[in-house]
């Protein structure tokens, strides 16, 4: 079972593997990951698609994110996820590596040396509220300021990813001291990233993006941001589902208190 770098030609097999594990196919998301990350996989020995996958996305020289750790149900508990994890950790080099883990995945990551540093709770619903009057639609001309602010608060360079927001996403909005983005997934619209200098600006960005959608949205909220979580629930966001944020190596760079929503849990 040889590990190989996957390409866009493998997209159908990636979505089939996701559905095998009762995940959504998420073709739009997978396509972005092929562009900005490194998708690895092991072909199924029976010739039917992929046996296992994961994705490594690098940010600058000091940070990387692992995601889409999947193994076909018929090949579960045969060590494939571990082999792929060891491979991408080697590829990451000296970078601090982070991921979001379900309860099922945490034991493997702990065995590999990851530690839990917090939790993120997915909330979904139809957002209820009024426009803030503090944000506006972003234009391509705003990208330089967005990248500069993000590098300061996120703590490393993810300009290649942020440059894809206007094509990949539904909307990008900016405010004095912050920016936000939303993108369409299979069954809802995901709000993120939202990066801002203070929570009031983040709330304005999140609310205005959610109201623009006019339907169900998803927000992955850091459980330590109790005020933001309470605000979101009061505006119609429910159905919480928790994942653990785990880290291998050093501490995550940047100011985590001003990173209000991740781009997606596959990208941090």
C-alpha cells in the first residue's frame, strides 16, 4: 500500500471515500484543498478507489494544518491513517502542525504526540438579526490590507489561501480592523475566516455575512469565546457539535483571541 500524492483527477474517489464514512462529498472544498494543499492517499488494494487520505496545508515556514483524515470502512483499523499521518508530519518538517479531531480520531493523534489545546464547536442555523452598518463588501483592491492584517493576527503567511477567497467564496466583507468571508458547502454556507481586532467588529462581520446568505449558515466557534458563542446562539445558531483543536510541536503563532472563525476546519 504505497502513499502517493493525489491530483484533481482523484477528486471523484475522494468524494466517494468521504461518503463511505458518512461525510458529505464536499467537492468544492476538496477542489480548493487540491489547489492550496498537498493531498495524499493510498489506493485500495481491491482496485475500488482509495483506501485512505489526508491533506497537508502549509502556511509559511512555521505552520501547517492536517485535515481530511479518512479511511474506507472496509480498511478500518489496519494502520493506514497512522501511516499517512506519519508521512505528512515528516513532510511538515519543523513546522507546528495543528488539526481538528473528533473523539474517534483523538487517540491516534495523542499516540503521535499531538496535545489538545482547546475546542471548537460547530453551530448551524438561520441567523436572525439586523445589518450592523459597520461593514461593506470587499473588492480585490482590499486584498493587500486583508493579507497584512491577517499576517499580523494569524501570525504567519497565508496569502495564497486568502487570495482565493474572491473566487472560492460567496462573499467577502471588510470593516475597520477586520475582514470576513463565507463560502457555500453542500448543505449550508460556512462563515470563515473572520479575523478582527475586537469582538464587536467580528460580530458585525459575522452577522452581516450571515444575513446576506438568507439561509442556513455554519459557524465553527472557539469554545473559549463564551460571549461570542452566547451571542450566536441568541441569534439562531444551534445544534452544537464539538471537535478538539490539537497541536504537534511548538505553540501556534499569532493572536488566537482575534481569530474568531477559521477558514474551514480543513484549513484552520
